[in-house]
């Protein structure tokens, strides 16, 4: 494939995001191990050198994907902390959480589900797992009103975490991706206790 930009370093605006999206599609479609940096570069229409300008390895691309998600969760948490607790805030948090987790569609869920070891290794790097786990715990606290019953506390947690189980739950489902994602969002919201 001939690079569309003559092999020069691609412009910065949106390029990293485009690389991540293309790489994720290839990882999900043909497998992480079977995808090379050369294939990613060719798919994007530029040279390997141009790709290496932005990412040194496939692992760096995966780190960036995870960091993007973690940053969005951190932003959501910062917003939620400034809000007056109540049903509208809880439903907004669930809706925004769903949007973050579904940002890359089922590809991200398939990729995460098929690459446990890689994800575990990246999460074990300093600052990776702790940041996301702490944010989720804080979201649980924000979403759960004081004095909530054990059942209601679990419902709140299930509402948030059900989205994360989508990859496994939808693995063999014969349905359109859009329908799956929309149904998952409705189910997640519906898990909140009445009046929450």
C-alpha cells in the first residue's frame, strides 16, 4: 500500500486516536499476536517509521487505549464529585460510564476478553490498575446513598459492572452490534434500585 502522505510523519491532530482505532480493529479481527506494526501502518496509509513516531510498539498502543479509558473515568469521577447526590446524577453516571465502556464498540470487549495476560501485565505496571480500581470504588460510593440496603448496594455495583461483562455476555449472540450496545445500556440503567 502506498502511504497517502508520502511516508512523512503524519499530522498530530487526531492521529494517535486514529492509530488506536485502526489497531484495535485489527487486534479484534485477526488477533493481537497476528497483527504487526507494519500491518497497522499499511492500514493507515503511512510508513512504519511514521507509526513509530507515535507508538514504539503494539503494547504502547494498548497502553494508550487503556489510558484513554482511564482518563475518561477520572473525568467522570471528578464531575460526579461536584454534583448534588440524587437519582438524576446516578442515572447520568451510569449513562456516561456506559458511553465510556462502549466507546470502541464490541471490539474493545472482544480484545480485552481475548488478551487477559497482556491486559494483566499492563495493569500490573505502576499506576495502571490502582487508578482505575480506585475510581470505580469511588463511583460506587457516590452512587450509593447512605443507609442503602445490601441489596441496593449490590444493584448499584451490578449496574456499573454489568457493562464490563458485555464482551463475555454477547460473545455468541446473533444480533447487530448497535442493538447489543443499546440493550446493555438499558439493562445497566434498569439494574438501579427503584427511586435511585
